[in-house]
């Protein structure tokens, strides 16, 4: 712990006056991103103010300051259009704090950001690396519970192995890649729900419109046409990233492993890396088939992430009785005899 600070840290929404407080060593890297985030944060605050009048797409950014220094920032991102679930990444530390440990800065900015944001939501999501034990403990103290584990992958350093599996980089006839659209969004939503527990599905509360908001040039779904029907083999959606990171994509598939994925996915990934370069792929830790296939293709395992969540939804008994109705006990009481039943006579044997 460093010596006490002259002024206690405070949390404020991001605004232009914070830019000149940025550490000179990080200014060239973070300033363009902060300028973009400022505009989006203004839109996000407006969307939050209008409540149900508009869909919620933009994040809200908060910063922690002390002694005219920018210590940390946190971004709250709506996870669906209705704003019933928000994603909050662990804060990005910009400057060491005097008088507060790193975890104390995290706790302060997270709690105050939620309060200052006046976000009326019923569920929150938070993610962090699985080896960040102290941050996970902090999240648990704030009421978050682990919901899903992800394995993160980066492209092979050499494309030779991947290229050999991808052959000439073209899909066979009847199999095609289609971008996210109103037509394919329901199929992608089905794949997303297939890889999530019932509790997670309840928390994220997503619909097809939320999948449409994840459209990027690299996202889409692999379809195979059989007669008049189309089978969804695998999908790729973009994860909302609030930090200074490369594009993060998640692989989705149905619950039953389809062996055709081993033939077609290498082609999709090869074309993806060829067009984007630096990317990060996420898969479910429980999906052994998909993870083994990525290893076989030469993808490098990077790290493991945990998605944690908490919800304000509680089961509450409805104690209010509708006028004109009676409790069940009173209704059944009329069927109960007022006096003890008399013994039933029996006939003796002749």
C-alpha cells in the first residue's frame, strides 16, 4: 500500500476534460479510443435516459480520478436491446493509486459506476481471466456467480498447417457462408441458446434483434442446403469488446456434434484469418470436439475466461388475493365433515 492520498478518489462519467489528465505514456495509444468512447458514451446516456423509447446499443463509460490523475476507467455495455442485462468488464487501470490497492480501485469504480449510471436493469455480466483469483473473489463479493467458461485461441503462427486442411479455401456445392441478417439471426440465436445453460439464457434475455446488433464483416453462419431445408452447422458472432483489444469472435454450434464441421470449419477459419489477420476466437470450455479440432488445426491456446453474472430476479410468492376469490383452504373446508365420521357397520359371515 502506498502512502495516503491528499484527496479521495471519485467516479465521474467520461468527459473531454479527462483527456489531458491521461498519462503521457499512454496518451497516444488510448486517446483515439477514448475519443470514440466519449461520443458513444454520450449516446448511451441518452438511450438510458429515454428508457423504453429507444433500443440500447451504446456503452456508458466512467472514470476514477484522484489528485487530478486519471486512475482507471470502466465501460458498461448493454447486452440486449431492452437493457435488461448489461456487461461490465473489469476496469482498465491507467495509473497507480495512492492509498488504494488495485482491488479497492476495482471495487470502488464498479459499485459507483452502477449507482451513478442509474441503469435500471435486472441482470449484470462480468468477465475476467480464470487465473485472476483476487478479481474473481472481488466479483463474488459483489454478488457475481460463474456462468460459463471460455477457452480463447489465436491463429496459428504458420498458416501451412491450416492451409493443408483448408485445401483451396472454397466450400463444396450446397454449403455456403451467409452473413448475419434477419433471415439467419434466428438460426444463430438457436445455436447460442444451445451452448448456454437455462440460467444463463434467463440472465442474458436475448432475442433475434440482439444477434443483428453483433453484425460485422467477419460474422455469419455456415449453412448446408438439403432440398428445401437449410441446416445450420456453425455460427460466428462478435463479442462486445470495450478495451484496446483485437476483434473477438465466438464459435457457436448445436448440441450434437456434426462431423461435417471437421471438413468445413478449417475453410471458414482460413478465410477469416486471411481477411482479418489478428483475431481471437472463443469456444466453450465444455466443447471438447471443437477445442480438439482447433488444436489439430494449429491454433494456439491463449487463456481461459470466466463469464460471471448476477440477477435481481427473485421468486416471490403472490400474496395478493384477487378480489372475489377465496383461499383454497376455505373452499375445501365445505367438503370436510363437521362431525367425526361414524364407524361403518360390517356384516358378519353367515
